[in-house]
């Protein structure tokens, strides 16, 4: 019985660790692909055009959202 409880605990911790990794990557993509280009555009440091930046920002927002969704799905696999 104690072995099963330990296995569930290990499974849950590994699942949370993996979900945290996906969420961390999502945050990094959001920061690098959304905030940095917007700040660059506002400060005049950007060499890309507005259309290129818009495509980059929307793409990174989509990818970030998708990775965050993967993290949420993984957390549904936690065992009670």
C-alpha cells in the first residue's frame, strides 16, 4: 500500500515538473517574442518593419498559448 502511495507521489511530482517546464518555455517565448519586439519598436531600436513585428508577435503569442495549454493538460493527469 505504501509503495502505491509513493508511486503516485513520484508520478505527480514528475508531472508537475514537466508542466512547469512547458509553462516556463511559454513564458520565455512570450517575453522574447512579444515584449522585446514591442519595446524595440517603441524605443526605435527595431530594424524590422511593423508587419514583420506583428507576425512575430502573433506567432509567439500563439506558440506560448499552445505550450501553456500543454502544461494545463499535463496537470489533468495528476493522480489522487
